[in-house]
């Protein structure tokens, strides 16, 4: 997996982020949604879901590649 790949989310997170040591509930349903890898880190990817106007960090096990970028 690399930046630019089109992916589908196969897992629904329950939290979107942590603020002041408190988990903030997830506002969007991303399971089943298509997204684009916009950043790649050692242990996770940052996925943009343009139809939702939302980015979320996900591990490789939470996404499947639909189309690889060149």
C-alpha cells in the first residue's frame, strides 16, 4: 500500500480522536467507504474520505486496496 492508492475501509472505529485524555466518539461511518491514502507512516496510513470531507488514521488491517496508484 502506498500514497495515492484507492482503498475501502473494512472496520468501523468507535472514536475519532483523543482530546484531554478523553476519547471523542466517531462522527462518521467509514466502514465500507472508499478513501485515498494521503500519508503513510510506519504503522498506519492517513486515509482521506473525500465524500465525507474527513481524514482518519487506519492500520493496514483496516483497509483493502481497490486500485493501486502508479
